[in-house]
C-alpha cells in the first residue's frame, strides 16, 4: 500500500513540474528544439567520422549508432526521472531538503519528483531516431534474446546513471560545495559511451568494470547483441546495474542519517 501511495506522490510531483514548465509554451518548445539539436549534432559527428572510415576497431557505422542510441536513451531517461539528484546541492543550500525530511514520504521519491525534467524529450527523440538507424544498418539477428538485450541495456543504463546521480547527491551531505567532479563519471560516461568501451584501452576497461560497472550495460551485452561473443549470459549483464543502484542507495541512506541542516 505504501509503495502505491509513493508512486501516486511521484506522479503528482511530475505533473506539477510539467504544468509549471508548460506555463511558458514557447520557451518550452524552444528548449525541446535546442536539446534535440544538441543531441543531433553528436549524431552528425559520427556521420562525419564514418565518411572517412568504414570501421573503428571492428565496429561498423551501424554498430556505433546502435551503441550511441542505447546510451543516449539510457542517460536521457535517467535525467528525466532522476534530475532531482543532480540539483540536490541547491536543495540543501536553500533548506528545501529540511522540509522533505519532515514529510512522512519517501525521501528518494520526493527528490526525484521535485525536478522532473520533461524537457529531456528532445534528446529522447534523437536517441529513438538513432536507434532506428542503428537497427537498420547493423547486422542483428532478431529474436527474443535480442529484444531483451536492447531493453535490458536501456533500463540497466538508466538505473546505473540514476545511481551515479544519487552518489553525487550523497556527497552533498558532507560538503555542499561544487560536486562537478562527478560529471566525469556521468556526462563523461555518456559522451564516451557512444563508442564501445574496448576502443579506449585496457585501463579504461578495468575502471569501467571494477569501479563503475559501465561495461555491464554497454560493452558486454553489446558484444552479444552484435554476435561477436555468443555466450547468452552476457545478455543478463545489465541486471548488475540493480546491485550498483542498491550500493548507491545504501551510501545515500548513510548520508541521510548523518545529515546536519545548514539552514536556508
């Protein structure tokens, strides 16, 4: 029953945020277009790159498009639902989090719902177009496992990025100063994620496997998807993002217990 009430609360928060943004329809439309064009420019950059090369370390144009679109979609969904964690330092400084603590509701859902980022539909549209192009140009054998792998990569990626946003927010319990260093892990991962991780070398592969399990939602399932490695269990790798999210949530809970109000 409590879960049902929390979901209703989150939907209510999201509805309020959407109505607030839609008050200025022209501004909202321009924001959608601008973010669509920014994401579309990244797609054009890939197009220019493959005008001179046919492959990058064994990956074709279609393979890169598929990889890029899945990561773009994962990150956009994470921003759509978890943007509250990205702006959490501002909530702490203004005393907004103090009010949230006093409410008999889930803190996580309150933080997530307070900054529902409906404007991310622009990049989401770009990711959808790129995914269609990637599927069209890549040599994928379609079956149940293929569909599962793509869906699992998108959802797993979303959970991983939300976990990173939550981790960034957790640092605010101990220091409300600039936490932009975490952008290296979030925006950096998103920017470099348009190419398979193995093209960056073994050092990056190890970091993205044992420190931030980025390879679980990108590299390993992608190998199975493209038929480069035919071990079916690689399609289950995105489930590891659930474990990562639980770890990040535990750090968040630790921060909440040690939180000291700084006032408004």
